């Protein structure tokens, strides 16, 4: 941890998020007034923006932790690029451009027509988005499932939270491609339950999600192998940058689609989810600079379990609806339990560790120097 990070308060990391919150809620209220011309419309838009921001934050705790885990391996240059360009892509790309692209592709219209449709006929726009939910959930669920399984199916992983599960997964990691086989079996099971066109759409979207993950892994491996011939900036992170952007997109699928259950106004959705994305960015910076993941040994485990549960929920949502509040609270609960387990572990170690005479002298010397 740097001296600057040590002296920086937790609230200090969320300054820009607070500014964006105030501006976003004010803009949302203005849109509500401009659309309806009533105080009721203003209050409704304000409330929906606030709820969507909370929804995005609750769904993205695990996203922030995974981002921090990857960012600590990147060079400062690429860290800065992800935290600046990445947030622009996350807010404008995933919360505005992505929904427009989905509608444009599904309805065979150009993006400008999709934007006009969102502004003038929000009911029809929302219906098109809902109809596209199945392939989006299959793609995102597959990508996220591979992310989670790759973390646990790792024979070098020696820190286990839920030992009887994780030790077996680490043991079977020596079988090449075991996580891919597991995902493909699940894909076949779910596609067999779905009917006709839905089955085909699910199968194709899942395969594309799997291929996307594997291509990103191949690209990251290629960059690692070629780092001696690359510039310092590229060595530290284009592959990781791309991986994090696709990961963020996968996390965003569920929130963007679920937001249409609260409002059909694309712009209010973009404001609410954009506010939430700023808090995710702030949490990511705090986790990296304060070294939180190193201090709380099971926090990362909780995040990856939350990713696996989210991926399964996205699969199940192709069969029937699951309220977004369950998705968000489930992930947050797992991370909270892993944090509590980490704190208990730290306390037990502190109580069990009795410093030897030399260690006591060293500690006293360090305190005197400080």
C-alpha cells in the first residue's frame, strides 16, 4: 500500500461517484419533468434512477473485486487506461450503445432509428429488448461461468475457503479442459429443456460466449509470450484490458435487461446504471490501492462464487424470471460472508501468533523508526 493510499479515507475514493450521483439524479428528475410535466413524473424518475443505481452496485460487488484482482497485475499505464477509458466504455458503451445495438440487430434497423424508437416508442423498444433476453443470458452466463470455473479449477491454487469443494476442484484441474466440458454439459442440458427456436438460440449464443472467453485467453497468452518484443505499455496489459471490458459487459447484461422491468426509458436506465458503475470504479480503485484483497484472504473466493451463481441464474432465467433483487442480494451476501470469514481468520491468526523474542525486538525497532 502506498503512503498516499494509507492516508486516503474510504470516503475519499468516492468523491467523483458522489458528484455523478448528484448530477445524475438531478438529470433524471429533469427528464421525468420534461417527459410528463408533473411533479409525480419528476419524483418517479428520480426514484427509479436511485433504485437502478443501488441495483447496479449490488450486482457489481463481485465485478469490482475481480477487476481489482486483474488490475494489480497490470502496469500503471494500463491501470489508468482501464479506470478512465474503461469507465467511459462501461457507462456509454454498455448502458447506451449496447441496448441500441441489440434493438438495431433484432429489428433490422439502423442505430439512429433504434435511438428514435427508444425516445418515441419506448414500449416497443422494451419489448424488443425483452425478446433478445434469451441469447444475451446464454452468452453472458457462459462467459461468466468460464471465468468462475477457471478460478477454482487451478491446480496451483492453495488457499481454499470452502475446502471440501475447492480442494477437489483444484485436484481435477490437472485434467485438461475439465471446466470446458462441465460448461458444455450444462449447455446441452439447458438447450434440451428449451423448445425449438429457443433451444437453437441458446446453444448458438452459449457457444459464442465460450469461444469469446477462449479467444480472450488465447490473446492474453499470446501477449504474455510475446512480451519481450512488445513495448512496456503493451506488455502490462492490453490483453487484461480486453478481458476486463468483456467481463464488465457480461456483468452488465443482466442489469441492463432487468432495468426494463422498472422503466422503459433508455435514458433513465443509462443514468441510473451509470451512477452505479461509478461506484464500482471507486470500489475497484480502493481495493487496488489499499491492498484489500491481500488482507482479506477469502474475499476473492466469495466474488468468484458470486460469479458462478450469477451465471447459473442467467441460465435459469432463460426458463423463467428471477427477480433482480435476488440476484443482487445473493452475490452481496456471499461476498459479505467471505469478508466475515476473512476477518475471523485474521483474528484467529493474531491470537495464535505469539512473537518470538527477536520478532518482538524487530517490531519495537520498526515502531520506533515509524
